[in-house]
């Protein structure tokens, strides 16, 4: 009886069904990506795999710094506009998002191409990877356009499209790699070209689906461009543009911080001459990120709800709901993620071989951090729904400083494991400060 009631509630709840679908697709992607990466790592070997990791690290860092990553900002704005059926404004927001994504990504590519030789020669002391970095960097503008496109799908709660896009994206990489390998002969060069081609096709697919969705909902019409241009010069349009610019500014700072934290460990390990350790960390962070897919799926489904209710609900009503989300959904999901630590050793040994066994403990440490974040999956959507970008960014800056201090201290003493420990301790610290300040954020925005 109890199970049938749960099944009925799930079937009647679109967001739970959507989260389950996205999580299912994501876990299938985990399996597919894990097998793919294991095969590629075996073909390349640990040293070549480390070289590719370093080649990807610098452009990824610059792109993370330069790109505004507009998903959360555009999603929140379109959700609010949808409640009033303001289709012209929605298209205006979409255009601004696309322009910001392209302009900032082109700036990032220019910076990478100018400074790449200096980084590879003086920091990595491996100038042979310079051309690999340049190839990958040139694909980033195509990947940048996915931010606003995915935001549109989030806002219209088209989670099925997002899920299938994730699956197609995972299929592209191994497909291109195994097509390129017999032609190029070099394993590392084939993998870099595969990453670049995947970014290109994935970007165009996302843009096509976003435009189709806007057209289906009567947002795009024959005169949409003319109306959007006229709206820009109206007082209401100017106000919205300033608001979006301000939100982008804080989101830009936030993405800079989080992007740096993702890539700096790799660059520090490379600077210390730990090429194999860099490969281990890339493997560990990839697996740990994959265990966070359910959290990402749940965050995507809760953001539209919190955004649409942000002007009508008080902290007194919201606080019990957040506790319920944590205890009934977050904690079970976090424990499920934590259980993934158990089979890591036999899986790594079987699929990657004995040369990657040294990474097992580090992978388990990073998974623990992912489990903690999963338990509080609602925390980031909460801040974005109430447009508290400034507070959220300040708190992440404190988290960033804390992480950097631990990173240098622990890496010098423990190497690869030190990087993983720094990540875990910092994530615990982040959750503590975000939950501590959440109530003040809501009370400020509601007054």
C-alpha cells in the first residue's frame, strides 16, 4: 500500500518524474562515459592521458573565467516573464544571452591563443601540447551558445530534450575519437579533435532545439527581431538590460571562481611536474562530477518552481519545505551517491588497469564531497531564484580563498590526495556558510 502511494505521487508529480528521467539519462551517460574513458585511457596510457588533461586545463580555465555561463540567470528571468506571457521580452532576453555568450567566448579564445605558448613552455614545460590546446580552444564559442539554449529548455521545463541532448553529447566523443584515430594516428591529437568536434555539434543542436521551442510557444515571429530592437530603446527595455547586465556581472564573478577551482588543481599538479597525478585528478574529478548528475537534475527541476514563487512565499513558509526537500530527497540521494565509493577499486582495476589504481582513494574522497552537495541540492537554485547573486558570489569567494589555502598546503604535503582532501573539506565549508546565510537572503528579498 505504501509503495503504491509513493508510485502514485511520483506519477502525478511532473518535477519528480523529470528529475528521475534526467537522473536515469545521466547515470546511463555515466556508464557510457566511464566505459568510453576507460577504453581511451587504456589506448593512450597514463602519461598521454595526463598530457591531454593538461592540454584541456588552461583553455577550460580561461573559458570558465571569461564565459558568463548564463543558464541560471536566463532561466530565472524567462520563468518570471512566462507567468505574464511577455513573449517579446522573452525573445529579448534570449538574444541578450546569446550575444553575451558569443562575445565573451570569442574574447576567451583570443586570450588563449595569445598566451598559450607562454603557459605551455614556462608553466607546464611541455611545449609539445601547445597545438592541442589551440585546437580545443577554437571550439569553445560553439560550446558557449549552449548556455542560453539550455536555459530556454529549463525555463519551459523541457527536461526530455535536455536529457536526450546529454546522451547525444556523450555519444559524440567516442564516435569522433574512433573515427579520427585511424586517420590521425596520434591518440592524444585524435582525442583533442574529438572534444572540439563534439563542442561544435552539441552547440548547434542545443541552439536548434531552443529556437524550435521558442517558435512553438509563439515567442519567435516574423517581426520578433524588429520588436526586440525597439524594446531595447524603450525605458522598460533599458531597465531590463541593466538588470540583466548586473546579474551577469555577479554570475560572471561566480563562474570565474567555480571555474578556477575546477582547473587550478590540474595546473598546480602540472606545475609541480606531477603529470600522472594530473591524469589521476582528471579521472577522479570526472567520476565525481558524474555522481553529481542526480543533484544537477533535481536542481534544474526545482529552480523554475522557486523562481515562480519567489515573490509570493515567505521564509516562514519556505523553511519547512526546504527541510522536507533535504530529509526526504536530498539525504537519500546523498547516501546513494556515497555508496558508489564501494565498487570504485574493482571498477578502476578492471576497466582502467593497475596503472590507475593509485587514483582510487582520491576518487572516493571526491565522491564523498559530491554526496554532501547532493543532500543540499536546493541551495544553489534557492539563491538564484531570489536573485541573490551578490551574496552567493561573496560566499563563494570566501569558499574559494579557503580552498586555495588548503590546496597549496595539502598538495605540497600529500600531492594528488592532498588536492582531493582540499576539495572535500572545502565543500563541507561551503554548505555550512550557504545554509547559514540562506534565511537572511530570503528575508532580505521578501521585504
